[in-house]
């Protein structure tokens, strides 16, 4: 059995290769039961935030002309109060099994796997939905996913300006300082990176707005959006959370990673449907449909549509990333 550390997974996964692998598996499909949610009430005692245990299984079967089947399951914990102790909010482990025997193939660091596949799922969506000439990116949130999302968006589109907004200005400034040194080398082109305090102005200026927060209140207001923007919502993975208001959801062409997940768990979509702002039929497509050509994304030359991608995570994404990481560590 292989054991892959966070560093080994990070080194093995090339962003564009993983985006292509995700695209291929969404096109092919796999068995993916609805993930299991188990709330952990007040883990630090009264008045502490509730935590969550998530179980995410997925599998493929071996068929003629296909690679051998694989079974995978991720165990994830989400402890929102960890930030107060300078700890990551999310931890996880991933178990990859042989699909024909059930034998254990590998144990992978699920935290790194989650960060890399989540960012690349947003990259895949951006490839279908954002303008090909998008050059200005706003990152809302300064947690562990923020640098991953920034890096991937800049590989999919010719990003030259990155603005970072966070509730704690010092965190945004620190992230901007670190990325100012690394992004030009990563992207092979000049890039300006700065922390911003005026969220409204930054949203109005951006071509792509990516959000990765644990917010329960809208951070992106629909009245601030302008034609041609792409909104990438990665946080708000429960019905009680949201990063955009009803007006933003109303104004946009709506897409999700999976319909089953987003319509049940994605707070931005769930709350907008509950209020009557939109209906389930307003969700145009998911990554399965985009990958298979069953629904169109942004058409060439479309500089006016506002597109919104709501991600809640899918076990298929973990399976694709785990298989690729193991293949690259043979």
C-alpha cells in the first residue's frame, strides 16, 4: 500500500493535467452516492461552532477499453473554530481501493487532495464559463484554498491583476505579499497582486470573482456585478451558508458542479430557491453536462453574460485526483 503525504501529492498533481482528468471523468461518469453529513455539536463546549464529519465515496468499474475500476472514500472533518487556534478548518484522509478486489492501494493526505481538486474543479468550470480574455481576478477569502484558486485561475485565463479581500486585512496583505513573489514565476508573465479593503469596488473591477469562505452572509451583492463577469463560489457548502445574495443569483446564468449536491447543500442556490428568487430549472447545467456537451457554457464572443458556478465538492473529483496522484508516484 502506498502512503502519499501532502508534499508528495502536491508535487504529483499538475493543475492543467488534473483539470483534464476531471473533465474526462465527468464525461465518463462514476458511481457517486450522496455524501454523508454527521454534525458534531459544540466540540469545544457551549458557544463553540458546530463541526462536521463528511464521508465521500465514489467508484468506477473496469470495462473493456477502460482502466481498472477503483473505489475511493474520503473522510473529512470541518471545524470552523480552528482558525482561532491558527489551525486549518479542514482535515481529511483518502483511501483508494482496487475496484475488482477491494484491496487497499493507497492512503493519501485528504487535506491536500481536497485543496488541489477543489481549485481545479473551479478551473474546469472557468474554462467553460469565464471569458477567454479575463485578466482581472478578485479573491474573496484568505484561507488555505485562496492561493490554490488564484494559481489555477491564472493558468486557465491570462490573469494579470489579482486583488485579495479578507475580513482580516493583515491576512490579505500577507497573502498578497507572498503571491507577489511566486505568481510571476508560476505563470510566466507579469502580474500585479494587491490586498484591497473596498470589496464593492474590487467586485466591480474584476473579470473573475472567486470566493472561498465560511460566510453565512452575502459577500457579493448582485447590484455590484457587471456584464461579462464570472462568479466562482467555492465556500457555503451547507444550506445555512452563502457568499452571494439573491440578486446575484438572479442576474447570472447558473451552473453547479453536481445538481444533486448543489441543490441540496449549496447555500447560495438553496436559499435563492427557498426565497423564490430562482427555481431549480434556472440551473442551466452541471459539470457532467458541460463535459458531455449536453449544455453550453459561455459561447465564443459572449462578453455580456454573467456566469455563476456553485461548487460544493464531489467525490468524483477526489477519485480523479487520487488516481492521478498515485499514477504519478509509481
